[in-house]
């Protein structure tokens, strides 16, 4: 993986599949647990909506903060 977007997409796929080992590995490789996908959703939201509560705990322990605001550009 080379870009932050790739990390985010891969992390979210692992979350949706309920793959705890992959989630841990992707986070260890530097994925940002607070990064949002193209829909503005973070991995924690997907974990909770999918019923993967153990993964939600992994994301919270990795520094996930559901209250992080999306950066807004006023240019």
C-alpha cells in the first residue's frame, strides 16, 4: 500500500469482513483509524454497524476518536 486512501480502503474492507488479524496488521502498518472513506465514514462506524464489536475495540485502542472532525477547506 502506498497512499493513505489505500490504507483506509483496505482497513474498511477488513472491518466489514470482520477480519481482526488483518485490522491489526493494517493498523500496525500505519493506517489512520480516524481516516474517512469517500463517503465520510470512519472504520469504527462500519465496525459498529456490522456488529464487529471486538474490532471496534481494536480501533478504539489504536487511537480511534469518533469525534474527530473532518477537515474543511475554505478555499
